[in-house]
């Protein structure tokens, strides 16, 4: 199950919310301008290559790229990147396999979404974010980049991603109180 954890951006040890409830996750991410849905994985052969994965999800990818402008679609494997950054356009991340945590800055909060296969996270343009796949990342995602949006709003001071619990800490915490995580 997907796990959402929320902290104040200046108090990484103070949990405001921790939930696996899909409706709550969708609502909380929606307040931050982000999106969350689940896509079924049925029918995808294990060990499928890039062409097979993209072909399997072609109808859903096409639905995400139906708007005007250039949309880049790529399959990313075992990506690393615990550095806070932004993108000029919206970005979809669909988890094909493995798991990782995506962190989003929303006002004065940090939202951490522990994503698993079937999760589709939409990160709005100009949203500060980073991700952590642990010491040996194994996640495979389809990334859809959407056309650039208007200029970004002013942001508060940057946070230090290392100050917030990482993939390993969130997974270890979850294992003590939730069912096993696929990683």
C-alpha cells in the first residue's frame, strides 16, 4: 500500500499525518496541487523491456499526452536523486515496479509519498521536490513531462532533504506497524 507522511518544513521530526487511505492521500496531494491515482498492472509480463512496458500502457500514456504542446515520455530505471529541484512543466510518475519515496514541498509542509507499483503521482510545475529510492534503488517509472507552465511563484527557503526521514527510515517505520513492503 502507498503511504503518505506529512511534516512541517521546519520540523522534520513532527509528523502531522501518516496514512495509507487512498481517499485521504488523494485529498492531501490535491491540496498541494498534485495528483494521485492507481493504474492496474494486470497483464504486464515480469521482466518486460522498455518497448513492451511503454506499449502495455500506451492507451493511458496517450490519455496523459492528449493536450497541446510537447510531451516527453521515458522509462526510468533505479533513478537516484535526493536533491531538491523543480520542473517547468507538470510531471507524471507511474510506478511500474519497485518502490521509492517522492517528497513534495507544499507551502510550509513536506509531503512524502512512498510509491509502489500501480501508483501514478502528478507533480505540478514549479513544485519543489526530490525522491529517495534507498541505497540500492530498484524502482522503474514511466515519466511523462508536460509542456512548461507560467513562471514559478516565490518559494520559502530551501529545505535540506537529508533532514527528513529517508526511504530506509520510512520503510523501517512502516514495517513495525504495517504489512510488508514490496521492495
